[in-house]
C-alpha cells in the first residue's frame, strides 16, 4: 500500500444516510469543512461516521444508502476494502425510530448486569442488522462531581458498580458482533468544577484506584475491541498524548489488542486546546506515537498533516504500519476483507434494492421485544427515595399533576437519544417512537381518578406566573404528583447533557420555588424527578409524602414511574449516585476519606440526603446472622461467611445486598468504605434464602506508597448493607502475614451464592 492508502484507513468521514436510499453525503458541521469524497475514495476509507445518527432517515432506506455507499467505497480503491461504520449507542441505537432505552445512570440504578447485558445484545443486533460495525459505548467514567453535564451518560460514582455494569454492556454488544468502544480513557469525569473538558487535577492513586478499575475490568472480562481516548489532560498531560496510558498500560500491561480511536476532533485539540503541538501535523505525530490508531469523526489531522509528518520524518512510517495493521485485522475479523464480502445487511437480505419506495417501513428498530426490555429496565431503575406510607397511591379521587415535566414527551430521554441529539434540529420530523407523557401514563394507570395538570414553571425559565395556578390545582386535589427534573440537550441547550454543566445542584430554574409553594398547601405531595443528575431537594426530603427518582428512564419511563406510584411495580432501584442534602457541596461522592466527612473543621456538611445505594420498596426484609467460617486469612487467602435474608412483607420484592469494605488503618489514606460486591435477590412474600460469601483478600488491595497495588495485613470490617448509609450486618475481619503485591490478574469479584431456604415454620 502507498502512504496515501495507508493513512486513508486511519480516518473516518462524517456522513448522513440519504433519505431516499441514495449514497451518503458528507455531514455539514461547524468543526471542519466537509471532505470531497471523489478525492478521498480512490485511496480507500477507514470509517463512516454515524450514517444513521446524523439526520432522520427511515432505517431501511438508511441501510440501502449505506449499502450503496459501501459498494462505491470498495469499487473506488484498488484493494476493494469497504469502510467500517460506527454509531452512537449510549442509550440504544441512536437512529430515527430505534428503541430509546434508559440512560446509563439508570443502568447503574438497576444493579443488574445481566439485564444490561441482555439490552446491549439487543442494541447490537439492531446495529448489525442494518450494516453498522461499531458502537461508541459504554461510558466508564466514574462520577466525581455531579455538576458535570455528562453525569447522565455515566453509570455512577462507584468504580465497582461502573465496572460490572459496563463490562456486561460490552459483553452484550460484542456478542452481537458489534465492536464495543470503551470511553473516555481516562479521567474525563474528574474535570475541575465539573466543567466539560476542563483540566483534571488528580493524583496517581485516585487515578489508579477510582478511575482506571472499570476500564481494567472491562478489558479483562468484556474483551472490547476499541477504546476511545478522553479529551482532558491530567496534570498537564492530555490523554491523546499519553503513551504510558494508551500503550504502556492499556496494551503492554492489560493486553488490549484492538484499536484506539480519537474522541471527535480530539487529535486536533492537542494543537488548538491543549497547546502541546505546534500544528496539526505535530498533533497527528504525537497522537499516533502515543497509541491513537484512528481519527474520528472525519479526516483532518490524520489526512494531509499526517502524510506531511511522515514525509518530513516527524512521524516514522512504522507507526502508520502499526496502526494500519490493527485496523485491517479488525476489518478482517468483521469479514470486510473476505473475497465473498457482501455489503447487503441482514435487514435487506430479502429486499429488492431497485425499489427504494417499497422498502420504507420494512425495518422495525423498536419491536415489541425491544419495548418490553426497555420497560423492564425502566421499572428496575426507578428509585423510591422517600415514602411516609402514602405510596402506593391506590385510587385517589383527584390527582393534581404539576410541574414542567408533567406533559413533556422527551422528558424521559438523555442528550444522546436520537430525538434529542438529532431530532431537535428537525422539529417538523415525527419523533419516530412512542413517548407517552407522564400525564398520559398516569391517566392510564389511574383510570378512576380525575387528573388535573398544571405546568407551574418551565424546566429552566425564570417566569413564576404559573405557580399560582399550580397552587390552586394542588388545593383542589387529594394528592399532588410534582413532576420536576431536567431537559436534556447539548452545549447549554439543556439542563443536563454534554456541555450542560451547572454551578450548583439546585433544581434548575424556578422549580425549587414551585416545590416550596406546593408543599405550603399542606396537601400530600409525591415529588417525581425525570433527570440526568441528582439534585438537592430542599424541604422535600423532610416534608414530601414521597420522592421518586428516575434518571432519564427511556421510552417506557413514564409508565414505569406510574406503575411505582400505583403499586403495580414494586420499586427495586438503588441510587448509583448520592443525592445531596445541600446544593453547594460538590465535588462530593460517598467514596470519601475521613477528612472529607462532616466535622467541626469546616462549616459545610457533605452528608447526603440519600446515600449511594439507597432505595426503598414496598416489601420489608429481615437480615440475620452472620455465620462466619473464616474471619482471618492470609493476604493471599479468602474470607468465608454467610447470612440469611427473608422477605417479611406481604408481597414479592427484591433486595439489593451490597458489600462494603472498611479499612481502618492503611499506609495511605483510604475512603471510609467502598463497594466490593453486590447482588439483587428477588424473594416471594415470606420466602428466605441463605447468602454465602467468599471474599478474596485481593478485594482489599489498593495502590500503596510506591505506586504498586498491594494487600496489607491488618484489621478490616465488612459491612453487609442495604446502602452505603444502611449497614445491616457488620463483620470484623483480619488479614495476616506479609504485605503482598498484585497485578492486573488479581481477583476482582467476591463469590456470592444464594440458596433458597424452606418457608418459616417448616420442619
């Protein structure tokens, strides 16, 4: 291959599928001028960027457009190599008409990796069916500051939860033949003050023990074939220029063999934003040497600038060959280099491409099975924060539904859902999927109740004129459902989403004023939140009859929420992020050392209103034991114990058992506690089970003074808990022997075995 042909395989072109099934057209966007395909394609092309996720297009016609484009690409270059097509799939396939699943923060709220794996496989099958090869998900960033706009895209504030859920997503996507892409590697979520793309101030131990473990777990257990570098710099070193991270750790230590792709325009940012490269040519050379293989979303620095860098000797051609080999191996694995390769995707296998009009409506990306799966995820992700006994509601005579999200279809969607991310720029195009509003869901759930709706305020506006009407509606009702939360958007066009960072965790706009006014009526108020991040809820924490938190729960979200209010759904979601008691205490997560806790040395109190892992249900559970078999073991041993769990309530329910480790004395400062395992356990009314735990000593490891991961001898405490703030059983443990160094092959999980027990009173 010539140098031009080699570099052509290392770039993408941002395109949009044609609505009539013709070839794709380069996407017009503000970051770069569109390339000339006639000039590019004779040399080949590495990737097609978001053919379905750029503009609304019928899925069948989009598949036809992609098919025809692939034929053109393969015919234009002398090796007959087609492009690899990638799409966003952060909350489902980001295409018009595709199922909108809950956002990743809701995945975390389910504490259910198996269900997330099933969802990801379904998403992958839909992607594959229309000719897509790679999905840009999941996000493994651990929340460090809830003011960051992209919290909705994360799985939570704990690295173990993030790692297990994200790994399940990777496994599901890859099982469908789709390349999963881990992002953002690494530290993006720790940007200063929660500002998007801000520098990261983080020491090596925080990076090693909080930020990196989810990626390590996903690489080891999920076997993803792609990783995306982060935009940010850590202590002055941008991720795209961090050879120790992208090559030394990721490849040489962890054994990753796939491709590293650039976050969109991230290589050019080495020149334009970070100032570590004098021009685009130097940026390209620096990123390539550090380990970036593919430039996305479109040809820029890896085009002429990289060509010039090789010609001038700035970038050795062997580095081009290294990246090219990875790209071609991946294309070979996908069958794109096979002699009998066909551009016809499964969805069009029996279709006649000569009749595009007849194809419209042929491909259904929101099938009943998808919708049922979205509903199951949404139901398991609803978190009941507070209940004074009013919930479930039964059949109120009059319900006042008040708030800015009472009658808004897209209130359940995050910023990377197609209707928000792309559809907002095409207001005359139908949404493509059914999105029942909360008003519609409540009307269906409570057919015998009179429902009165008043908006009161907008999500982020300053106008309070509608509050008086809302108060009158509340005063006439038996119960008030207050619909608060966010509007997803991009770069300041929403209250949550990429580039929608906030200065404090007050409810957006005048929603706090509306909340206070409705509480002042004295009516029972159930606060509901359709949001992308946690907010300080003020008086609701002590005065509301109930609080129900949903993190952008997707197309079935309002129905799941209504089901929890009626009691049709017994809530089992748990908080993946803490809910603050005060709006100005960020950055703050439950993973805090002693000095980060409340105390007399500071006038601010970071104690949350509801801690990580918190969530209520309509069942009660009794925890008994524990029975400890091995409370002392060597630094290479295993602790063994068991306890019993019984559903003492009148209906079936699910408890989420959470295991936290407390290390009272260590050679470096540790968080007061950290999650090392969890298990969802569904039990019928009156049923009981025995839960057996085997905890490898490796789970107590941390990064020591010399930068190596170690297990130290000494006392430990296991907290078997219902949440980070609700330990039910506490077990003292002890590690003996000498400190032991570990590597990336260490044990990452406890073994949790559940055995059913006979009903109470059975001999």
